[in-house]
C-alpha cells in the first residue's frame, strides 16, 4: 500500500477504473475510499473539494488532486521510472463506460 496516497472513488466510475488500471500497470496499490459506500469519505471529499466528482487522489493530508488524467500523469511521474503514461481512452469508450456505470454494471 502506498502510504501517503488515498484514491476517492465510486462504484461504476469509468474514470476511476482508468486510474486503477494505471496503478496496476505501475505495480502499486492505492487505498481506495468509496464515497458512496462511506458517508465519512463523502463528507471528507465534499469538505475538501466542494463537489462529489471522483476520482480524486489525496496526497498526504492536504493535497487533493482531481481529474483522472492528471492523477495518472502524477502516478507515472512518481512511480513510472521514466515510462510514459498510456494515451487516454477514446471518447466512445469513455461514453460506454459512463453508460455502464449509470446502469450499475
Ligand atoms: N474529467 C473527470 C471526470 C470525472 C467524472 O465525471 N466522474 C463521475 C463518475 S465517473 C462523477 O464523479 N460524477 C458525479 C459528480 O460529478 O457529481 C476525470 O477525468 O476525472
């Protein structure tokens, strides 16, 4: 587990899955905090960011990084040993995953 990092997520979130895939590719394990499953995690996210959008990477105590592509770039810069982050998925794959998430699949 990467000690100073926590990833705020929700079930069925394709952008969260992109970050998970990057973490897997880098061989790191992120503590995940599901904001739908935990009122405490949702409250912490809302207090810090003023919005419920995930994924958000909490770095240490004070830094909250939104946007899946920024999070992936950060993880690659820190753990990638020079590897370049993967290209973002095309829009139609993102759209399909949003539909799957809305259906709860
Ligand atoms: N551009 C953002 C999009 C994130 C996003 O749309 N997340 C959705 C779930 S997949 C969400 O949190 N929706 C609820 C909300 O914004 O209140 C990213 O790439 O991280």
